[in-house]
C-alpha cells in the first residue's frame, strides 16, 4: 500500500506535502476479485493531477493519507492495455467521490460512503439514478403500447423526467452553490444532463468555488467555441472544406461539389441514428426532383463503419453522393453536437440555411428551387 499524502500544501509545493507523515483518511475500494491485478488510481477533479495508484489484490484496493480541505476526486480502474485510464469509454470502474478525513468506502456499485460528505453526495446521486431507472422502465413499458401511442407517451415520460430532474437540480444547487457538495454535483445528471441554456443560467448563481472548477470552465470554453462557430455558420458565410472518401475509396472533398452551378444540400448522418434514417425519404424526394435541376444532395457518413454505409444505401435505395468521413472531421469543422445535421449551400459555397429537417426542409427547398432566381 502506498501512502497518499494530501494537504492544501499540494497547491504550493510537493516537498511540503511529503513532509506530512500522519494520516487522517483511508479509502477502501471493493471492485471484486475478478479485477485482481488491475490498477486503481485516484485523480483530483480540481486539476486532473494523479494523486496515487495501487494494484487490486483480493478484490480490493486501499489508500491512506492526509487531507486538509475536502475536495472532489475520481477513482478509476485501468488495465495494462489502457493508457492509465485516459480512455474513459473503456473504463470498467469509475467513481466520483469527496476526499475528506475519515474512512471512505467505495463499493462494487461505484458508490462512496462512510463519511458525512460522501454519504450526502451518494444519496443525492442515488436519487438521480432512481429517476433515470424510472424513466427507463417507463420507456420499456411504452414499447408494449400500440405503435401510434408510443411516441406521445415517450415524450410525456421524458418531459416528466426532465422537469423533476431540473427541479431537484435547482433546489440542490441553491443550497450548495459554493461548496464541495456542489462541486461533486457537477459530475452528476443534476448538471451534466441539463440543456446548455439552463446550465448557463445555473452557473450564474454559483459562487467562486464552483465557478473556478474545471467542469464549469470547460463548459464556458465550449460555449464560447459554440458562439464562434455559430457566427461562422450564419447565412452568407463561406462553406468549411473537409476531406473524406467516396464509396469506392477515392479521396473526395466537399469543395469538389461546388463550381457546378448547383446548390449543395449536405446531410451528416449515421446508420445507427434513428432520426437520420427518418430524414432519408425527404432527402430522396429532393434528390429525385432536383438532381438535374440545380441541387446536389451529399451525405456525410460519420461515427460508423463503411459496410453500414453501403448496406443502408442499398436497403434505402440511396442514390445520391456520399462522403465517408473516416476521422469525423466534419463534426469539429461545423461544431456539430448531434445528428442529423443538414445544411444548404448556394452554388458559390455560401451558407443559405442550416438545421433543416423533414417536410419543412422540403417546402423550403421547393420554394427556393422554383423561385426563378437559380
């Protein structure tokens, strides 16, 4: 067992930190014996610094040390094949907790307990998880309903869940807007799942402690990035070029579709995306009507395998051009947060409109193509 020596002096010098040889906390983690031999590591949520690690033996990992001020941390497990836990999508065990004096326990369900702050934080998180379980059960039940009723009932279920979650979130952050419990809540659905607009409003009520957390700073940087991107995607702005490959494997760029006197309707999609599949009939209709009358429909396939592109094209009789974006560069280039993302460019490459969908998209393009100004 290594000693984890933590104090507020960590923020000043490592030398002073290591001068402490007393202990006021222990952390015992019980991931289970099936994970023996893997590494368990503690990381500060405040600055992402790694604080300690040890090998799991007999189904548990144990840490001890000294901490002056409670702080949010993350406990995670990784194997030799992983780059020290950085590949979060492959982590088998990950738990946010509060490092504070006392005997902290983290169970196989990745729940912290044993100390006052962790008991409270874990309770709040469990309430959120229960709300998510209730939503899941409701959606499962809705699948037994007639198909015509499922959509309406699903919307009701999501609306109820989001309303209750946001009410609890507002209540909790009003009590913990400048303390370590509030910092912990930033890593729960009470903050993570909230829409950006309400999240930004919530941050306005935060005190300096929460405003200076990595989570909030990251969100604010993303918001600024989104504002810059939104300005770049206004009507009249130039298209942003990128490269992928066509279905034959030949390299192709978005710019290859300009200079032909045609509007370009770009659809970013994937085969696993239900709403994307739902747009195919609308795109097919536009392609059939205008492929020889001044419109090129161009699909951009992302976050998916090429074989899925080919099979979906065949199954859905998709005859328009496709760019297979192997590296998903279009997502960053256009600041895309969700798909489908459909945007229309004029023949000169200038943006006409974005976030086009369904029948409204068809009506918009019908009107444009029949205006006599093409």
